[in-house]
């Protein structure tokens, strides 16, 4: 037969064991959910890395079309998405041949 303090001690230990077991179950479940979320994010990142060259080519093609056809709506759409367009510089038109200075303006050699 158990004493009163032995019974109380064993009951408290049993209750503590049940509480720890429930905490372990809750932590295990939470850890499993977190692992699933992390795996889904890792898969998304991996797929994004694989598609990055395709996305870059698509944006480049849209930017080229916007500049070539002077499409302001498309340019505004790209700008709204954080893509800045730099327009190519205007072609430099050099004079065909330099004009000779008039006789009065030519320096006199001595």
C-alpha cells in the first residue's frame, strides 16, 4: 500500500508525463507543418531560378518592342513593374564634309 505522499507524488509524475507527451505531440505537429511550408518555398525558389532566363528574355523582348514601336502604354506597364527602360541615344549626324573657311578668314603665313 502507498502512503499518501507517495500516491500524490506518483499522480503528479503521471500528470507531468501526460502533459509532456501532449506538448511533444503539439510540437511534432507544428514541426511537420513548418517542414511542409519550407519544402514548398524551396520548390518555388528552385522553379523561379530555372525560369529566370526565360523571364529576362520576355522582358527584354517587351522592352525592345516598346522602344521600337514607341508604345507608351507598354513602357508604362514595364515601369509600373519596376523595369526601367533606357532609350538608345539618337544617331549622331556628322557633317558630310567640312566647309572651307573663306579667304578673308584664313590666316596669312609669312
